[in-house]
């Protein structure tokens, strides 16, 4: 989700209660804690969420057995904030990028990409993303700039030896075209996977990882459940994209990392996997893709 779209975020009503804890540790492979805790002023100037508030959000996730989070940047300022949070907090790793909607508006200039490259070299930054293509919010006038930025992000991820986290909205075939042309990084994650079974098969055959969000639980998302059912367990991740895409039974209310157990349980049902076994598999995949979360673990 782009920061420019975050003012339209679905944050109606009171935050939902935490669900029953998972039986084994899992993770949230994609969250925006800075947006969860309040929009910062335009241009990145002003106060970011207080550390105590951020730590409370993370503690709430740990309480339901979600001790691993990936905090995702969408522009230079939020990427810098994400990297700083990961550097100080043992439960958090970071992903950094200029979001495709921002790139389509001209934000992925040489200076911005140089800073993303610098951040991607930091020990606790383990992915470049979210990057990709968005044919929904960005009109045709921005598509060339989006693709140029996407290609640049792919190259940064490969040069820095980190994962690539993809934002794909209404651009399935174009995404695969660019990945095939550039050569995908070893670890490529389709954040908030939104394709059908045929697209999932194409991604799985290429070795990509599919991350499912709360949309998996929506009544009209049978196509996503079909996609998840055919994906090998070792190519699955789970996420919130919080504060967006809140899972059933709390759809329409603010999302948070502590709500990821709803999606984990739905994914377990869809894949026919016992919940504890799925948690172990998701954790193993996350550590294969992003590396270990422990503060002193090698990158």
C-alpha cells in the first residue's frame, strides 16, 4: 500500500480484540507500523510514532505468538524509519523501497534509488520492497516510470543479496515479464498475493513465494483460496499489510500484526495443514527468505 493512499486507509471503528494465540510461533511478513500508529506529515517531516507505542504494537503481536515482523517502507523517509526500527528492535526486520505508485509519480529519482541502495546494505534490512507495478492507482502516464523503478529495485536486491518483495496490482503478466527479463533474485515474494490459481502456478514454477493476507478470508475470495491450496507449503508466507486488509471476522476495522492468527488459521484450513505444522513451515520459509531475526545473527 502506498503512503499516498494511506489517507484512504480503512481505519473505521475500534481496533478488534486479539485472537486466541497460535500454538506455535508464526510471523507477519508485511506490516506498516508507522501507518498503523498514525499518518506522519507530508514529506516525512514531523513526528514519527513514539517508540513506546511501536513497542506496544509489537508486544501485542508477540502475545499471540507472532514474534517476527517485517516492517516495510514505501518511500525514502518510511524506508529510513523502517531500517532504524529494525536496528533497535529484535523482533523486526525491514524492507525498503519506493512504492510503484510513488515511482509512477516521479519519486524514484536517482537520489531516492541511491538511498534505497544504501539502506539495503544495512544488516537488519533483508528485503527490497515493496516494489513492482500497479495498474490500478497509477494511470498509463506513470507506467514507464514504474517499470524503470521496478527494474532498478530488482538490481539492488540482487546486488545486495536480499529478498525482493513485490507489489502487484492488476499487472500479473507484466510483473512476470519484467522478472523473467531481469532475472529474479533468489528469494522473490509476491506480497498480498492477488492472482488466481493459474497465476499462482506460474509463480510457483519459477520458485517464487506467495504471501497471503486477510483477503484470503473474504467471502468473495474463492480464487485466492484455490491459489493457496495448490501452493507448496514451503512457498507460502502470511502477512497483514496492516493497517489494511483486516481479516474476517473483523473486516472493515483497523488491522494489526496481532490479527495475523486469523489468516494463519484460514490458510491451514485451505491447505489441509495442522495449524502448528503450518506455523513451523511459515517460520522456516521466512527465515530462508529473510534470514534469522536474532539481533546478532549473520545476514
